[in-house]
C-alpha cells in the first residue's frame, strides 16, 4: 500500500533543524480533516500551499508519530533542490521516487576518502553501546554524559527503522543540551552530521572523523516486528555486533527487558534479544544483565539459563539505579522517557537496564585505553571481553 493525498497548508506549527511540522487540511468523501504533516525538505511553507503527502502509516494506524509526510509541493513549476549537499554522489533510498544524493564520508570526492582507503583502519577499542529501542537513547546518552562529562559521545543510526534522523526528537534534544556530540547515519538512513554507505564505515567515521570516545548505536524510531524470530528490525543489531568486533571495537549489548509489556514474548527478556544473542550474533559481545533487587531477578534468572548455555557471549551483571534517579534525569532532560507507549513510571525496567549498561561502558574507558595500545587493530575476542567483564565486576566498578 502507498496512499497519497493532496493537502492545503494551514500554518507552520514548528520548525527545528532538518524538520518542520505543518497543519494541513485534507479532503475526502467523509469531509475534511486538519492533520499534522512532517517535512524534511529545506523549503518555506505558507498558508494555501498545495502539498502531495504520503498518508499510508496514519491510515494503517501505525504507532510511531501519527504524522503524514510531505512528498513535495504540487504547484512548484521549476526544478528545485530541496535537500542540497556539497560533494556527494552516493544515493540513498536508491531507485525509489525519494532517492537523494548525500555527502558520504567514504566516496572519492569526500575530503575523508584518504582515511577510508586505509585497509587496517580500526575502532581502536572504542566501546560501542548497542540497543534495539530508540526510546532508550536519551537515558543511555545522559547516563554516559553524567559519568564522563568530557567524553565525546557519537550516535550511529543504522537503517533498520526510520530513515530520516530528523524524525527523532531525542537526537534533537540531546544535541541541543550538549550531551550528544555528533551523529552518523548509515545505509539508507540519512540526515546525520555524517553520512556513510555501510555500518562499518559509519562506525569508523564516528571514531576517526568525529573523534568519538564512546559510540552509541541504536535503531531509529519506529521499529517493525512480526511476532517471529526472523522478521523484526532489531535483528540488524547482530550485524552491528559483527562490525564492531571485526573492526576492533568493544561491543556492549543492552538486552531488551520489560516487565510492563502485556505481550508474553516481550516479558522479561524479549524474544528479540534471545534471537540475537542465541542465534544470529556470531561474534562475542558483553551483554549487560540488570540486578533489580526484587522478584524481577528471579524471572531473569530463569530466562537467562536458556541464553547463557550457548556460551558465545560474556554476561556481566550490575545493579540498576533507583527510580528516583530516573526521575531526576528526566527532569533535567526536558522531554519524557517513554517506550512502546508506556512512561518510565509504568515500566522502569527498560530505562534502568539502559542506564546500568551505560555505566558499564563509562567505567570501561580507562581499562580499554590501558589495554588496547598494544593491539589497536585486533578484533574483540572472547578472552579480551571476559577480562574486561572481570575488571568491571570484580573490581566493583559496576553501577
């Protein structure tokens, strides 16, 4: 299904970098509606402008956003560049009506091309915090920034969920308050401070172009799922783990954990996490397991027995922050913490888990700097990750 409609601009409701929110009047046999429409185009809009808009997601009553999207102005007679770039010839959303050229860091006309010609380019041990749900991005970044205020944190967004990064209110807010230094959009995702063709070059750009101390890699808003172990956006994170590992980074994986989700497959440890960790992630990662100090731990303990038996990954356990700390973090942030339609008061577990994982990453920096100097290009091995896990837990530097 691809539903299109013509709407009339009533007014511009909001402008922010890379995105505008418009109020648009649409007509149908049932009458007219005033609806909200997003535009990622660098155009000015005024009352009365006719727009071609994509209404598909709202008509299907899908969850994220509730907005239509501007395709373009109906009455624009001349060819116009509504997303200008500098040097790029690499196309994203290739061969679709919405294909666009971006300034990819790797291509021959890029000033960074000589960097990516190096065959032994490495992440140099850089810790990469990997997670499925975009809603956990603010807690993870804020916790990292709180623990290491001088660390340069870069967000790498793969293309498994939303493609335009401007859709994310969290990215906008985290950059505005100075917690997030830069963004990289990979694959067909677009709109980051840096663009890359692959997750591999995106991670390397975060390290060598944006000089990251810590990389956070989570999907954008709007993940898709089918109730199966094969058809969900988060399965892409297995490839992220592979890329981080083979490029010599340090992969930390946040399990998707909830005790407020009514779906049994997502209660406790989500079946998405089980699929990634047990079957699809072939390279080892540090998987961070929360200690809640209540009955939730018993549920996780039973579930983890079926995961840990596979033996591919290193599991490290840490105490989660108190809910009062979440409240204070949210108050200072300026936007609400919510996931899958539930605020953190209704379902604190995902946010506590993300914070705990972020603390582990922050606490690993000194160790990584001390140990990586001798072998900056080596893939992340189980023995190296196990040694780091012992450092984080036995030395009581855990959250």
